[in-house]
């Protein structure tokens, strides 16, 4: 009895999975960024026996507060989970610019939890609108209270916003953790309570998003007052409201707060503060003049 040989078809190699490609690209990107940084740039001694171009793996791990073995696995494209907190630490340790930082998070397949200094949604036309409403303070915010852009008057209304790191330019965070910002709000406790309630109401649609969870964790860690407000489980919707500020340059200012929504939902919006009386208008004009002199002073040699 004879048996017929089965005809076999050569197996086509499987295409690499997207996750595998991403891990290898991430590993190569981290190595390239590590090798371009001199130790002196991050405050480390060069030493006499350094053969590695740029930083060593253990130095990156130290700067990022992660384990050396774990970081080595990351550069070896091992299948390990990377949290947004670790990615944020790596971006800082490797001195990534906004474009490189965005690339890092894209390769890791997760959202960047902090706003970039420049945001693609902030167009030149949008910035022109913010400038045109001066001396009225105005800014562009997203639904998480991140300040994505602002005009000069707003930049000096509650503090010198240019001195605040971009990743900390968040209204609810500043209202609970920044001393000068807090001292500029006349009815601080009421403002904090309402912001926490609005944040809770809006976060209901973003419960699983890393950026929202990181902001909530940070507020819990840094502010007992926020923890108290959050535990009330209050929710309120956005609405226009009269506000009073105590500006260190020009004194007390009373304004009407209005949100100009840019999408049908409670997403990005232009926040405007229109003076409620003639005295506040005059003081906002003076504040704009101070902001302009601050901007042009170095050029004039003042």
C-alpha cells in the first residue's frame, strides 16, 4: 500500500505586530536620545573612563528614579508596561523638546498627561483673538483646566504666569497649590469648592484617561483642601459668574467671567474676564500697560 505525500505550502513569515514595532522604535529612540546628552548637561561628572557616548543607562535610570534593570529592558524592547509617570520622568531626564516628547508618548501608545508649550490646536488666529480682546484678560483652556494660551493681561492677573512651568499651568492646580494665585482670588474657598465640583462633573466623561487621573492624583497629594472639597462629591455645571481679584500691581478688580465654547461639548473654550465697572476697566488698562512694559523692557534697555 502506497501513501501519497502531502503537498506542503511554505509558511509565510508572520508580519511583525504593531506593538513589537513600537517597542523596537521606542528602544532605538531612547538610546539615541541618551547618547546625545553630555553628563555635564544634567549635572553629572564625566569621569576619566567614560567610553559610552552621552549618558549611561544607569545614569538615565537614576535621573528618572526607575530601576536600572527595568530601564535596560526598555532599551532592549522587552514586552513590559510603561506608565505615563515613567514616560514623563524619562522625557525630563533626557531633556526632550515638545516634539520629541510627543513622539515618545506616541511610540508608547499612550496620551501625554501634560500640555505642551505649543499646542497644535492653538492656531495663530486663536492667539490673535486673545490679543484683540485686551485689555480684557483672556485665555484658552481645555476641559481639564489646562491653560493652553493666554494674552498678556491674563498673564499678570493672578500671578506672573510666564514664571510658571508649562506643565503646571492649570487653573485648578494653581488655585489649590500656588500661593500668589490663591492670594489674588478674593473669595478663595468658594472658588476652590466650585472648581472641584466642576472638575468632578467634567471628569465623569474622562475617568479612564491617564492625564485626568494624574492631575487628580497630584491634587490629592499636594492639597488637603482639595481632598476635603473632593470628598463632598458635589457637582456643578459651568456658568458665567462675577469674580473679584486682588492684583498685586493695580489692586482690586471686579470682572464678569464668560466661557466661549469652541466645540458643541464642554471641551476647549476661551475664558474672558470683562470689567464690571469703570474702575476695574481702568485698572485692567494699567495692567495691560505693565504687561507691555515687561515685554518690551529688555529691548529698550529698561
